[in-house]
């Protein structure tokens, strides 16, 4: 029995190729000596050696040393791959992902690439990371992407540094992880990557992932801006304008703002327009201001649309045209910009540059401003209702609008109420209220107007009974202006 066991051991020892023999056979295969290589590789593969199993798969796959047989090739690749042999894992990943010589199965292909990645294969890590992050050929799985990218990142791959930084910074996993984002973006920034420099500047500026440090923020953001980052240019311009992390410098603020706007940052258009309009960091240039306001208005910036209209109406930097201004004012007004309503009301009330007065249109545009509490618009609504030019004559409504404005302290409305209540023009005559409003208005007026109001007040005092006069003066004493609406 002992002799039989020793004989079996000797048989196995001498029938199984050694690792050195397998390495020699692999070199023979790679040099083209396929037949001799096959015998050794075949024996070692059947004995379970992973590298031999892979090369046996190669022999069948390429028809070298044995007839081409894809099913046999896949069988041996899988045996090798399951033992963690990276080349076999990568081969299977490629075959299943492309569907060449095997039924396509992208998910299976990606899983083999991930196994190779976790075994330390950098190229497989990049492929697996991309597959799971993009989620086009396989279901998106950011955690698997991270696991793969970390392999290639630790091997020094800058693309992986940037991808990991982006994943953590953007909050794709649910919420941003600025600490990890900072760690990976520092590595990517050291290799000159632009977006990581911007992100590091942003994190230093906001104290996210790193202690707030405006000087460091400015340094990174300027680097990113000088490399072409539009977002960074916008922030650098802001920092120079406010003196945050750098000394205030209007000229440099303008320079970076211009880079940002000319690079297509829509949010910078209006700021650049104002810089040209006000001469902030650059010589005043109404023509350029007009062009940038116009560009900004196309991104639904209602204030910029208003400025386009205003400059057209004034002929500032552009040929004067009230008719063209109306269209831009309407754009701003319909977007909710209150000043545009008032401007349209003004144009239609007074007329301008070929646009005839039209009180009906003026009331249409003044009304929402008046309803929002603007005293001037309320006065204009009252005036048009009282005058009744091209609109219905409505004295009662005029009193309503005048009263709203007068109670905010609007002098013109107080004067109109004094005369309307005195004359009883279309409304019930009320000398007590006429006295009160003329008394208040006289106090706030000057010159000839004050004299007229004092004369009116003093005359009314002569026709009021003592009790009525006491009441009128009490009302004057108790009157307080209403607070301005927000």
C-alpha cells in the first residue's frame, strides 16, 4: 500500500507541468511555437493553473495549437477568471460587452471588468468606472463606479481623480461629500485640471470641505479662470469688485467679467452691461451697454429688457425710438417688472416721439402698479378718472385712487381731494374733508400753490360751523401717513 502511494505521488509530480514549465510554454506560445506550447498548457490548465487556463483559452480562441473553438475558449477563460486571473477577466469583459463570438451581455461584461479592476487592473478600472457611472450599456451604479475609479486613482490616474472629485462634489450619491471631493480634486488640480481648480476655489470660498479661506479661494479661482473656466471668471470678477481675498480692483473685476460674458455665461451679461452703462472698471460706453442688455434680455432678464426699452426711449447708445421701446417695455412688464408698467403708463399718458397719448392704454398699464400700492400710479389713475379723456369720467373712482395716494402723503392727491370735496364735482360736497386736505396740503406746499391752498382752507373755515371746524381740525391732527407697501 505504501509503495502504491509513493508511485502515485511520483506519477502526479512528473505528469503535472511545473510553474517554470508553464512559463516556458507561455513564452513558446507568444513566440509562435503553438503546438509544443499547447501540450504543456493543456496539462497545466486541467490541473487548475489559472495562467495556463487563460492561455488554453487563447489557443482555442485563436486556433493556435488546436482547432478554433469559441465555446471551449470561453470555458477556459471563465475557469481562469474565477481564480482571479486579470487577463482572463478583462478578456471576458470585452467579449461580453461587445458581443463578439459570444452572446452580448453588457452587465456580465461590466462585472468582469469590475472584478479585474478590484484585482488591481488600472485599465479595467477606467472601463468599469465609466460603464457604471454613465449607465448607458449597464444600469447606472455610482457605488460600483467609485470602487473602480478608486483603483485607477490610487495608481495615479488623473481622470479618475477628477471623476471621484466630481461624484462627491456634485452630490450624485444624494448629498455632496465635500471632504472627499476636496481630497480628490486636490490631486486633479495638481495635474492642471481646470474644473477641479474651480471646485477647490468654490469650496475654500464657501468653507465646504475645507476651512473658509478667501485668499486660497481667489488663488484657485484665478488659476481656473486663466485656464478658461467661465464659472471661475464670474466669481473672480465678483471677488475683485468686493475685495474678497484680493484688493478691490474695478479694472480687474471688469476684465474677468468680460471673459465670463464673452465665454457665454448668461448670468454675466447684465452685470457687464451695467459696468459699461455706469463706467465701472471701464469707460462708459452706452452702445456696448445696450448690446449686452439686449443679450441679457434674451435669457428672460426682465430688468435688462426694461433697460433696452429705456435706452431706446432716451436715445442713449442707440437711435431714439419710443415705438420700439414700447415692445421692450411690454416684454419686461409681462415678465412682472413693475417699473415697466409705470413706464408704459407714462408713455401712453403723455405721448412720446410719435406715440400719441392714449389714456385707455395708460390706465391699463398704471392699474397693476397702482393696485400694488404705488402712490404716483394711484394719483395718475385718479387724475384720468377725474378728467375722463378717452376714458369714462368716474369721479367716485378718482376719489378712491386719490385717497389711497393722499394717505401715503402724496401732495398732488391731497390737493385734488381738497378741491374735489370743496367743489362737489361729481361727488358729494364735504367741506370738513375739504378743510382737512387743504390744511394738510398747505402745510406741505410752497410758494403760490401754498398761498392758494391757505386761501381755500381759510375760506372753508369761515363757512363751517364751530363744531364742524373742530371736527375738521381734529381729523387733521389725527391724520398719519400710511406706511409704504413693500
